[in-house]
C-alpha cells in the first residue's frame, strides 16, 4: 500500500470513527429525550389521578414506575447512589425521585397519613441544597411541609394534654388543629374524634356527639368515630341511636376485614381484625336488648 493510500485510509477511518461517535451521541440523546418524555407522561398521569382523588392509585403508580425509571437512569449512566462528596451525583438522584416524593407526600396527606407525608417532604427539603430552586415545586412542597409540621405538633400537644388529664388544654390544641387546616379529611376526622373524647371527659356529651357526627361526615370509613358516637349515645341511654351506629360499625368492619384478607400484606396495621368485629357484634347485641326496654333519655347529661 502506497503512502498516499495509507493516508487516504487513515482519513476514511477517522471519518468513520467520528461519524460513529456522533451517531452514538445522537442515539443517546434520543434515548434521553424518550426517557424524559416517559417521565413527563408518568408525572401527568399521577397528577390526573390526584385531581380525581384516587390517592392510593397515585402512591401505587409512583412506586410501580420507580423500578422502570431506575433501569432507564442506569442505562443512561446515572449513578443512583447518594454521594456526600459529589453533588452532581446527588443532583441526578434527587431529580429522579423528586416529583414522585412530592406526589406521594400529597397523596398520603389527603389520606390522613401525615407521618408518611412528613418523611417524604423532609427528603425534598434536604435535597433543595443541591438543586436549583424550582419555584412551583419548591414553594408547594415547602408550604405543605410547614403545614404538616404544625398539624403534627398541635395534635401531639393535644394527645399529651389528654394523657395528662388536662382535658381543657387538649380541647384547645385539637381546636387549633381544626382551625388550622381541614384539607386532609381523614386527619381532621381523627382530631375531631380526639376532640370528642376530651369533651366527653369534661361532661360535654352533646358537643362530643356533634364532633363524632362531623368526623363521620368527613370520613365514613373511620371506625372509631362510629364506635365513640355509639358509646356516647349509650351514655345518655339513647340505645336506639347507639344500635344504629353499631350496625353501621359492624358492616364497616366486615368490609374492611374482607379487603384486608384480599390484599394481605399491603395494608397498614391499623386495619381492624376479627377481634374488633366480634366485640362490635357483642356490643350491638347488648345495645339492641337495651333498646327494647324503652328506657327514657338521660336529660341531665343532655342538658
């Protein structure tokens, strides 16, 4: 091969290598764009589910798509292990998880699981030191984080006051929770039920019944509200109303236990069990027996 031919061959090889390199870069760019588009589509799907108040589906969808997102990220060379020494790695890690954490936090908030929402939002707050501020997501998560911190603080203060039998202080703290925020209906129902217990402790039975009634209206799937209102009706010897609540309670527990059995291992420990159902049935039997005696209401406790 002549020197000229070798020269030409070298030029062609260099050109082929350059074109191959450019082709690989373009292919990678296409793959990255497709991955970003897929992430955007998934995020919009979660946003749509949130607007429809399908919060459990938001959580499940976020978790199910996480594995696929991690595979895409790893194939693009993203390091998913947080690194205290390298903020560029942390930025990639944070950006991949950020919107999922926020959507799951919102969903948990609306489901009344403020402790879980708090943990997710805490991760977001910690990540803000390594990422440029995004006014929409940043402001939204910060506002929700601050609200949850205050709600949990007030509820904990009410619980502590009730435990120490400072019932008037407990009423004040629970009232502050309800005045602060009622967007999380299940959480508001829990605080109303606690508020009712504090009212009951100071003898304000009708106020306690009213609290339970609002709690049931906010979250018809909260067994404790029905159980407590039934107890309050029994206290004023209104056994007919107590029986009605206990029938609803038995029906609710049966449904929740059936769901628990069908989804073993996926539900929280707070879900009722067969012992709760047996106790509710026993209470119903006793209360129905009392209702047949036509006992007059205890007007002293009512008034």
